[in-house]
C-alpha cells in the first residue's frame, strides 16, 4: 500500500526543519522524548506519530506556530486513516473466536453477504464446506466448532441482529442440493424462532442500484469488519464506517422480510430439492 501524500509531507517537513536547525536525529529525539530510531523511521515515512508526538517534534526542530499547527493536523489525519484498521486472521478458529468476542460486546450486529450465507446463519454442513475450501484439512473442524460456538449468540440474551443475504448467495451451490435445501430451511426456521434476529433476503427480481463487492458486518454503527481474499479488515474510522452504514440502509430497503423472506427461502429450497429428483 502506498503512503499517503500527507505522510510524505509530514516526514519531509520534519527532516527539512531538523537539517536547517543543524540538529542530529539523536538531539531531536532527546528533546522530544522519543527514541532516535523513531525519528529516523518518521523521516523515512515509516512511522506515524501521534498528534502529541508531532507537537513535541515540531518544537524540538524549532517550527513556527503555524507550521506546528500544520504538522499536528497531518499527524491527526494520518492516525485517523491508519490506526483504526486491523487485519484479522481469515477463517480459522482463532479468527472465529475473535469475531465472537466482538459480536458479544455489541448492542446491534448488522451483516450482509452477496456471495455466501452469513456466518451466524450457516448450518454445520455449510460451514464445513466453506472452511474446507479455504483452510488446511487439520484446521477445518476447529473452525467449524468455533463458528458453532459463535452461533450461540442466537439464543438467550445478546445483541440485536439484522442479517441480509441475497438470493444469489443462496443460489451459489455449495456442496449437494440436499445441503443447500437444508440451509435455506434452516434460515427460514431461524427467522421464526430466534429472538432479536431479523433476516432479510434480497430477491433476484428486485432491481439493485448498489454494488457491494464484499460482505461486511457492522457493530453498533461504530465499527465494521470487511471481508477480503487474504484477510478481514476491522475498521473504526468514522468516515469509512458511515459509508457502510449508508450502504446497509440501502440494502435494507432492497430486502424483503418476515413472511416474504420465508417465501423466497422456501422457493429456493424447493429448487434444490427438485435437483435430487
């Protein structure tokens, strides 16, 4: 990933001011209360200082009040862009347990998936087929078990859950027709019996004017986990999260709910059962 231009500006300005002041990196580090290695990494664009560190460094190199203000602003902007993002391990038992912790701490979990069934709604057989496609054989069953443990969130007390899937995801034929028919029936049954759970299905007959490329999960509209090919990004940047909140609201409008959703699920299940004819 390329560095933002503002990171180059921050690094270049601090290096230029230090050089103009005739100071060594060690002298600036000592004055600012950071390590020499930190100053070196910062000047090479390898480190993003906190706004407080940027202020201390700016003072150490003798920056004017106006330049100090600019450097502090750059540091704050960079932290906002980079600090809230973490890449979680993809798919395995450790990642599933981490997702479970995040879900249990939330008040409302909103999930969408365009290509596969949302994790909390997967049957054991469906989850096993998914994990077998992406994990080494020895990791499959631990991951399945961890996902089953996550699904305990559906019973008892816990967060409100709003889960949206597309008809296309349900028509993505995983495993056997019997497996998929059972998966569709399982979702329909959950919609009837699980408290705190609201399930929406976006039928293929509904024209769509949004194009989400990946699945994602929103937590209290303050954080989002976005799936990628190599991992999942955990994002708390308010601007980024707001984009996903707006997207999810549009998906809510496209989906059918309650009895209408169960009709779609039953229709898809019947299609799979017909394949076993």
